[in-house]
């Protein structure tokens, strides 16, 4: 498939947090933890029931080197940057 066959989108989503650092219980009680909003832009390769798949680096017509899977429950918004060829 050619890149032009995929819609290019920007996704705003809430990123899951993890760390190997220490976390003090007082930080949790004081409400100092916050979720980070992240934006990703890429080719919308798949839009499934539970997740979307974005492709960033595409080689030839059938290889996606860099991709990202985002669970739908983490997505705040998604907008089309440009439509796939032939779509308005």
C-alpha cells in the first residue's frame, strides 16, 4: 500500500505513567500527581474496537518500521490532517 492510501491524523491522548523512581505516599495524598496529555501524528493504519494503530515510517508498500498502538480509552481527540487519496 502507498502512504497516500492512509489518512494522516493527529491524536491527543492521556499518556500512562511509570517510573523506577521513588514515589512518596504524601505526593499521592496531596494530589501532586497529574496525567500528561500527549500528541502523536501519523498514518492511521488501523482503527479497531479497542485501539488505533499509527504508522510513522513506511518503506515500500508493506513495511511499517515505526508504529504506535494507542488504546481508545486513552484518546481525548483525533483530527484529520489530510484524508487518504480519493476521499474528501
